[in-house]
C-alpha cells in the first residue's frame, strides 16, 4: 500500500515538473507577448464605465448609510444624531478632512459634537455629500451659508452668496452688509457695499441705516463712490443719523460733516439750510467747516491753493452710463429726429425712441436718468423747444421752452439746474445765458458771458462752467470763460493754443479735453488738454481725421469724438481716445447721423 502511494506521489511530481516547464517555455517564447496582450484585452473588455463608477459607489455609500451599515462616526447636534462614514466626510467636507487626517482629539472618537451648525443644515449638507444634491431656498439660504462657511464648503458658500445677491434691495441692503461682514463672505460683502453706495439716497432713509454704528456709517459717508444727486444727500443723511439718537451721537457730528464736500454745495443751500441747522449752529467745530467752505466761494483766487478731495465730485463706478447720439443730419442732409444708444459692449449702436422734433446742432445736458435736448435748428431756423428723455420709461416729453431761439449753443447741468450758453438766434451770435430749474420747469436769464459765442463747447469742472472757443460772426476765439454759479461772475482763464469754433469738449480725470473744430482757414484734427490746477493748455495726440461740428463725450474712462464735417463730407464715423495709450482708434459708425449731431453720456441708476 505504501509503495502504491509513493508511486503516485512520484508520478504527480513528474507531471508538475512538466507543467512548470511548459509554462516557462510559453512565456519565454516569441508568442509570450502576444498571448499576454490577448489576456489583458479580454480582462479590460469586462471593466465597468469609469465615468459612472464613482456615482455608483456613492449611491452604495448612501444606501449603506441609510441602513446604518459600516458607519464609523456619529455627529451630534442639539440632541440629534447623524451616522456617517469618515471616508465620505473627509472626501467632501474640508473641515472633517482636517479633523480626521491630523492629530486632533476628535480623530479617534466615534461620537463628535458639531458646533456652529444647526441640525437641519447639517442633515442637508451630509445628504449633499452622499448625493451631490442640495436645495437652497430664500428661507434656508442664510442658515446654509453659515453652516457651509463653518465647515469650509466653499462651493456651497458661493452658491448661497449668489442667491442672496439676487435678493438685494433697499430694505435689506444694510442687513446684508452686516451679515456678510460678520461671516466673512467677501463676495456678498463687496456686492452689498456696491449696492448701498449706488443706492445711497434711498438706503439712507431706511430704519436700518439709522441703526448703523458710527464705525459703520463713517466709511460710507466718506466713500468716493457714493451715487448722489448732490452733497446735500450726505449732509441730510448725517444729520438724520445723529438726530436718531442725538444724546449719544452728537459728539460724532463734526467728524461726519467733514465727509460732506461743502464746496460742491450751492451757496444758497449752504447759507440757508446748513448754517441754520440747530445741530450745526451750536457746534463750533461744524461752523469751522462751514467757514472754510464759504471762503472757497468768496475767494475764487485762492481755490487752486485749496485743492482737496472736498473740491472734487464723487464718482460711483457701480453706476453705469449710457451713451446716446441725438439729432444731426441724415444721409441726404435733412435734420433728423433719430436717437441711438451705444450698447455696453461698445461695438454697436441701437435705435431708441426718436425725439418729437427734427433738429440739428442742439445743446445737450444730462442729469441722473435724464437726457435734455435744447434748441438747435430745423432747416437753418433756430428753435426754442426743449425735450427730455427719461431712461426710466424710455419716453420723450416736452418741457418749458427757452426764452430765446438758440442754435449751435452749449449746455450743461449743474445741480438741479441746466445752463444754456450762447449760440445763434438766426441773426447774430449770443452772449446771453439761460438757466432752467428742473424743479420749477422754468427758464430764467443768468449773467451773460463777456463775449458773444456761437458754436462754443461747454463743460462743468470743479463746480464751474467753462465756455470754450466759438465765434461772434467776425472772429473765431481761443479764449475761455469760466462761470461760478455761487458768485454769478464770469472770469477768463488761460486761452487755448488754437482758435476753434464748432469744437467738442469733455472732462476726463479732472482735465478738459477739446477736439476738432475750425480755425477759419482749416478744419482741425488736433486735440488740447486743460489742467485747471496749472491753468495751462497742452497738445495731445491728433484724431485720425479733421472734424468740425464735432460732438465729444466722456464714456467709460475714454473720450468719444463723433460725427462732424471734414471740409468735403459730413461724417458718421466715431473715434475713441484712450488716455493710457494717448491714441485715437475708430469706434462703431453712427449710421443715420451724418454731421451736426450731439452725443452725451447719461448716468443711470434704476
């Protein structure tokens, strides 16, 4: 029996040795690589789709969690328990990844108490970790944002911020500003600040604004980007806030009134409203601020020495502007009523509601959400009519007419008034100036200029109205007159380097740019810049073509020069000056406005 078994063992051993030799010879032969390739191919064909594999795995994790299987950690919140898998929490929530992968006390605990998150939010976020689905509503968004911020779930925080940004309004803007600051939501905080600055006038009248602390209100009142109808809004907001709790807040009044740019106020408002305010009249520090402002008004010769931030208008980058082109001549030389607006992309003009009248060589002035078109001519006959385009309703309406007919005039808005300067009445050039009260819908005469000026350019800078160039029918001027509304006086400043009429002008970065026009013998493409601090003019780069009867406006930090006449043809082309490169490039053409048109950038806030 022993021999038989031994013989079997020897036989099996011999067969095993043959098998090993066969395998070795197979994989060492030339066929080895091809055989291995076939085997690998057969195996790969059976693998599941790799895109669906993680999803299927997480579905399995979720099922195991629902069944309470293989869960190795329990999260405790206000008596509620949530079973989960450490590996899933660590893979999806940065807070738990740091906890489980570093030497923290909770690393080895089976039960962990979670602070800073309520039970409903934690349950929603855990479900999100397993399913990738989360519903964010206006009712749950704040709690979700707090919980996600605590757990460092940035994608959820961002989604919550975007939803809250969509719901920003006048009544919740201050609360949103505080909430975003307290929970370090930078995206939401920046948007809330932008909203408050761009809607300051209405926000400052809410109860929430009155409940701000001094540390919260001071940065707002001093911000350069407040969108205002005038510095009166800042003064009124500051005094309302102090009066809300005068006993404790009156000590802050001088600091807050130092934020008001008094030199930009109307002198009448300063003396009749600001000085008569009881809070101001009884405070020597406030009266000192008023005296400094009055010195600015009564000593114009000292203004260059008093240059501070208080002398410069605020600029709200959050408020957008819309660039409009109005009137002029059509392609057959007939006066036009067409109006076009430049799209925000800057490469296309679109038609909007036309004016009520056909007219060219008009004066234009802008206030918040409104574009005023003043005078002009129809078939060489000067006009008195004035109409205003309201961007809020996209409609034109007629308002009070000028007291005199004016074509080729200059116009500008200052506060709640519009000034129409010079022009031509069909017989002669004019030195007279009219002032329109938007509130009263009435034109009255203002002090006349020192010279009769037809086809001048008019701009507002540092609270003063500059009337530049033009002609009187005999002489073309390079002189510049400056009107101070607070004193009612006209003075001359340094003249341009070139005589110009039918020119265009705009203000950019605290300086005046004039472009094109005619000097009596040539149509011009040169451009000059006026520095009010130095009272000096200097040349900048030329336009690509000569343009008389040009219109110029500042838009998005650039100078737009539109239309005109080059001595042969009326022009529909537009050039754009970029100060950083000191160069002009062609912009989108204004088809339908060929010469004698006007452009204006209207500040918008809806």
